[in-house]
């Protein structure tokens, strides 16, 4: 058993297993309904295999591409690479790849299925905003996500949510234009819409349920590895305080991936504010300050 496995938060591990189980059941039910409605086994197998393989092999690349993150070398960002190396040694885990997003929105995220494909990304806005201790806390937070392997669940849940939403929209327009010609076909479309909606809701709730706990877990892991909970608390306060100052266009570009970020990138007018993927920043900061006090005793 690896050291990184031993250091994982058991709470996040239990939640990951539970969420993967729920997603698997949801996926089986969804396929069963499609078979019941007359879609052949071969198309279902091909579609399912394509979704799973594309998610497994390209999920991390899609996130990097969508956010505009570029992998950087040690020659390009020497201090950043050195800091990540030091944290990885303390955590006894392999050093991940490092990417930088050219954006004034101060933020960071981790992606990847496992250690071999893991990437820690930071924005130029974050590098310009934080001092060394604060940046160390943020990077340690992201490396804890990688160690806990919780990014994979968020990615899978996001995939199912997206697929269900697209199928729901396609079926809705199909029922509008096809129900008049074929009532049976229209009824089948309504069933697909209903099942897709349920799949979307469950995936949506899974993302929210695990995402909040995983942020607390990553905060705690970062504080333990750096022994500087106050520095991470200061970083969170700076990031959240400067989020509203970033150009709205840049924030909107990133808000679809808020579940991945250390602080959600959400514009003020966005409906995503009603369903935050993260716990309140005030509670996260207070927990870190409480850890700081306990370490001083």
C-alpha cells in the first residue's frame, strides 16, 4: 500500500466509493430504459463505450483546453516548480505536471485521473496576488485533491450531468416535432426526457454533495503538510476578495469549471450562485484559523 493512500482522508474515500456506486447504478438504469424503449444493444454499447473511453483518456485534457491552461516547464516557472516539488516530497507523492492559465482571475485547480496524468494549474492572477507562503498553501490544497483522487468523481459526475442535459434537450425538441406524427414515439421521447432529467439532477446533487466535503478535506490536508493554516486562510481571503475585481468576461469563461477551483469562479449575476459547489469561505477560513490555534498550543 502506497504512502499516498495511507495519508488519504478516510471520509473522502468513503464518499468517493459511494458516489461512484450511485453513478454506476444511475448509468445502468439509464441504459436499461434505452433498451426498454427499443434502442438496440449495439448502438447502446457503442455509445456507452465511446463516452467512457473518451472520458477516461481525455477528461484532463478537456479541462485544460477549456480553461486555457498550458503546461509549463521548470525553465519557464522555476520557483513554481520548486515549490510544488517541495510539497510533493512532504506529501510523499509524485510531482504532478504544472500548468498556467493566462487570466487575471486569481484561482487554481487540479485535474487528472491519477498521479501519472495529474496536473496542478494556477492562473497568472493568482501568482501576482499571493506571497510565497500563501501560494504554498494553495498548491498544497491542490496536491491534496490529487492524493485523495477526488477529482475523478467530480469529472465523471460532470460528464453524466452534461450527457443527460444534452439528451434531454435533444429529446425535448424531438418530441415537439415528432410526437404529432407518431404518438408512440412521442411517449418514448417523454420517458427519455424524464429519465435524463433525473440523471441530471442526481449528478448535479452528487457534485454538490462531495465537492463541499472535499474542499474542507483539501484545506485540512494542506494545513497539515505546510503547518501554516493561517497562510492558506489568508490566501482564500485574498482570492475571494479579488474575484469581483477580475473582468466579468474572464470569470464567465471559467465558471463552468467552478467545481474544480479552490474558490468558485462565478459572476455575480450567474444562477450558479444559488447552487454553490463550495462551502462558505467564512467557514473554511474559520476552520483553518482554529487549526492554527491548536498548533500553537
